[in-house]
């Protein structure tokens, strides 16, 4: 299976921006604005390698806040003590995630420092002046510009200028401020970025001009990146911590037991890691609800399967696993969702994921159900064989699950 890791990871990063820019079905456009502005300012200050790192750091700068109960923009706009305390850890978490992806160490460093102020009043480390990387300083002022625009009170460049000038030589330097407003005035950029309808086109054009971060093909960069995404997915819903990685590992073990070929096992591994990526678009208040979901809420949660399909189809090199990943709630008897597939209509890889997903849900701590030991969970799988699950896959999985050291 020949896949370009650089193209895959770069597309995956952009998709995370798309997912992270939505709150309660409303597009926020925070990530896109910060990324566009960072790129325009960075062009005047950085070489191409530094510009690429800046652009992708801007896309991912808030990835560490995915697990917050509300979209990070709520806390950024409030700017009170409680919000600041909530926000303190997200640069660290984001940097930790991204630093594990090959060739993105420089990106991670910029994420870590994007909330530092030049007067030392920022976080998480209270750095000052030139000790803050230039890329982080650029993200900082772009972040602040968008927060101001998100308030809904600023509609002109003059009003933005007046608002932002109050923090010169505190949050950002006079030079960075001057460059930022020079860029906003040029070619009518300010008027373009305040119109949401234009932002995605500008973002895509900017990404095209900047180009890809080169990822060596000799390493499993895609697998590593998808493991990071799995952690991000599970952070959205704390009760499922580690769920995506466990499902992936269980599915690989079953695939090996069934003597599947390497490429098929790789697809199962990748699909397992991101089978719940659609949940990034589901409000956390629904995912975290300890009581029984209402019919409307359950319908909303069920949408995550088709959202997974939609998101993966946005990544050209992962389209081949979109049906696998989005079919893990199909039932062998045809009564599942999202498509109502049955028997062999369901890809065999998805039938494996369905068994692994159910087993992990039953043996994990969830607020809405009793946690089962592995023997009892295996009995439930056997009960569902032929209706919910493919009986042959259940037969292959039971010896493995019974001997797991959970």
C-alpha cells in the first residue's frame, strides 16, 4: 500500500482545523483566521521552512483544548480568572501531542509558547521578549486579533487598531503589531477575513502556496499521526480515554489471528484509531451525559458515524478506510447504522471493529452502564453473534479477549 505520508499528514492537519472550527453546529472560523493571518505576517519575517512550521502550528495551536466542555473560543473571549485557569494547560497538551509526529517538533515548540506575552505575563512558562520564538509571537497577535473579531463589537480596521494598541509592548512587540496591521491593510485583507464566506477559499489558497511539510516515507509517520488523532478524539470524551487505541490493537490481533495480509491489517489499524473521529463534531455535553440520552440526543450521537465518513473522505489518501471506519455500528442482521448494511455488505474490517468497539465499551468505565469483566463481556459477544456481530469474528475474538490482561 503506497501512500504519500507528507500529503496524508498535511491533509489530516487541515481536516483537524475544519473539525476544530465548529461549535454546536456553528462555524467559528477561529483556526482559519489565525492561520491565514500568521502566514501573511510570517511571509515578511521567516524563511520557507519557518513559514511552514508557523502555518501548521497556527492550524494546530488550540488542539490541546479539544477536551474542554465548550469550544476554546468561549474561554478566550471571557478572559477572566476562571477561564485563564482552564486554559493554562492547553499549550502544553497540544505541544505534547504534536511533538510525537515526525518532522513536527518545530511546530510543537511554537504551539507550546503561543500564549506567552513579551512582558512575562503570559503562560505556561512566563517567558519574555526574544526568548519567545518569533513564530509563537506571530500566532499570539493573530490569536488576539481573531478573539477581538469574535466579540462581535469590532467591524472596522480602525476599531481593531484602537483595541489592539492597548497591549503593545505588553502582549506583543511594537514591531509585530506594526507588521500585523500593515498586512491587514494590504489588498483589502481585513475586509476579506471578516466575511466568513471567503475564509475557507483563502485558507486553502494559502495552504497551497505554502506547501507541504516533508515527511520521510521510510517511517510510519501516518500511523504515528493517527495515534495522536486517536488521543485527541478520546480527549473529547474523558470516559473513553484510550478507547480508540485499544480498539485498534484488539482489531489488529483479530486480523492477525485470521491470517489477513499486511495492507489489510494496516487499514484495520488506521480505521480503528480514527473510527470515532466524527465525535469531534458532537457536543461534549451530550457525550458526557450520565443519564439516558433523549431520542433527539441519541439521534445526534448516531450521526458521528456518517461524520466520520465525511471527514475521512476529505483526506484523499484515507478515502479507502472511510467505509470501514464509519461502519463500526452496522449490525450483522442489518438493523445497525448509518446505512443499514447486513452480513457481507459490511466490510470484514468493519465487522472486526464492531466486535472490538463493543468489547471495549463493555469492559471500560462508563457512567451509563455497569463495567463487565472480560469473561462476562465475552458472553455478551456470544449472545450477539449472528444478530449484532459476525459469528465467525466472535469465534476468532473470544480466545484473544479471554486472555487479555486488562
